[in-house]
């Protein structure tokens, strides 16, 4: 069959167009691939940097934030960071936007951790319109964080403990109890996608809390670390602090000391996390002086269960001591003259971990830091956060009135005026609270400095039988 010449020209033209379209599409795809960013893998920090913890009542509790601060106070005693808790009970993403300039931007953060969503889902089964509001407000909030030159670290909403809700006395909608933890999973999965595609930090708070809970319920069906179903107790907040620090890949080990003998019998050592000196080795034991770079991460007594559930000491704060080539027997270890334990020569050869030993002077020093920071958070930090509750009520009421146009409800107008009066002293309260918090932090930086410790390991002589 013969075709007119014009048909061949049209076919060639169509082929060229298709080739150009394919090339353009390929170039666009390559360009898109080049813009993909790696999610933030760790926080890069130096003295003077500021971290803002933005959130709702779970942040307002001043617990996981406190334990994260404890980590930095003890792990990096020479690096002074600035911490600001920006949590307010009942907050949604919109509320964070309303106070952003004064409560976030004013602190010039390098990183802003964001823990919002528990209230945004409104404690009901998934609702697309409700999620759209959260989506829009969070996107705007993230843009504002980027706009002040900070890096967002997006954190999933925490766990809604349906079993704790069922065991509680508060009446709740059965459908909401059954489904709300799944709603939070959806919100958190979206946040992970945002963080991954935008190069932000991401922390999974939801997974560790749920995983620990189900593992513990295999042993005790009534186990919970969220007794009111919403707000993690102190142990649960340790799980959260652990998740944040773990996902941001902070330095995990405090120290590792290994002492042994060379072939000629001369003592030798390798050490990380400090400086070892004055090493002496004999058949009866070993002695040396150790100046660590940091202290172990410890938490107050009420949070101890969380440290056990996460194996916090071993996984995030290990102080390892190995002594090889000792004659068989048991050995007593003392630090600065205080006995901290007895160990066999075989145990010492494997290694012992000292970070969780409350008898060591470094543990006791770290606990002083933790208790002083607890005082700081229970007092001035929480006092400052409480004044923002009033602002939140004011901002919500003002938005409600603005939506009413010219026909404003006069009772609401009067309530707004009363809240406005209560806010007259907000700046003064903030300044006084921050001054008191800084004074306590100054004390923390006086007591968190590692000291040279004298380690003495000596063989225990068995008592003679009479």
C-alpha cells in the first residue's frame, strides 16, 4: 500500500514529539530525584545552640524534655545548650501557630521538636475533615519553623492506651476507644512521609510505647505506662526521651576501659571517653586514676521503670570496665575509697558495666544533676508554661469572636477582656521564671563536671575457718 508523502511527514513529526516528551519527562524525573533530601540523621550541636520542644500537654508535663536535658547535661558537660519547653496543655497545631512568635521564634532555635496530634484528632474515629485541618495547620507550622532558620524534628503522636481507657472510670465512646490509637498511627505515618521527603528530623514516639506495652502485657495483662490513656507517666516519658535521643543518633557510650598485661608482664590499657593514668598492676589487683569526659545518664526514682524497660543504661550510657589476666578469685572494686561491688576474675575479663550502680560516685553525681533539673522543671519551667495556658484560652476565644463579625456575643467579649487582664503580667512571669530556671541551670553546670576518680581493684581474701 502506498501512502501520500504528507503522511510520512506527519508520522515523523509525531515520533519527534513523542521523543521530546519522553526526554522532557525523563529530565523532570531526574531533576526531581536530585531535589530529594536525606532526612536529618543527627543533631549537630555546639555551645549556645537552642532547642525548642514544641507540643501539647504531654510536653507541658516537663518530663521527657527534662530527661533529654539530663542527657545533655551529663553527656556533654562542657557544651552549654539552651533548652525551651514550649508545651501547653490541650494544644492543637493551630494553638502552636498562635503563640509561635513569642514562644518559639523568640528563642532562636536551631532545632524545634514538634509533638502535636493527640488533641488534633479530637479523640474520635478517623475524620477526613479533622485531619485536613491538622494537615493544613501542621504544614503552616513547619513552614514557619523553616522560616526562622530552624530545622523541624517531627515526632509522631504518642500512644492512646485503649486498655487503660477501658479500665478507667471516665465514660468514653466505645468506638473512639477502639479506634483512636489507629488514628494517631495514621497521623504519625503522614509526619514520617513529610520528614522523609523534606529532609527534616523524625522521631517515632508511637512505636516504642506500643511495643513495650504489648511486650509487658504478655506478662501482666493490666500493665500500662499511660494510666489516663493519654499522658505517659514518668516511665513512659523516659521511653519517649530514649526514642528522641536514639532516633537522633546521639553519642551512646560514656566510657570503655580495658586493662591487661603485655607478654613481658607490663600493664597496658586502652580507654575511650576519658583519660586513664597512674596504672598499677599486681597479682593482688589493679589501680588507676580515671578522668571521664562525661557522666552516666540517670533519671529520678519515679522514672526508674522506664530506664529498665528501655535498657537505657546499657544502650545509651554504658560505662564498661574490663580487667584481663587476673589470677583466679574474687575482687573488690572501690572508687574514691567507696566499695562499689565484688566480681570474679572471669566476670571482670568479660567486662562489668557501672553506669547503673548507685554506689559509684559518678552515678551519685549524675543523680544530683537529675534532681536539680527536676526542681528546675517542677518549679520555674512549669510556672512559665502555665501562663501560656491563659494565652491559649485567650487566642481561641479571640478567634471565635473574630468569626462572629459585627454580631459578637457580649458574654464572650467580657470573658476575653478578663483573660486579657490576666495576661498583663505574662511577660513579667516569663522573665522571672526564666531567671529562676537559669540560676538552677548554673548550679547544674557547677556539679556536672567530671572529676578524677581513683579506682582500686583488690583480691578478696577468703576468711579462715576457725
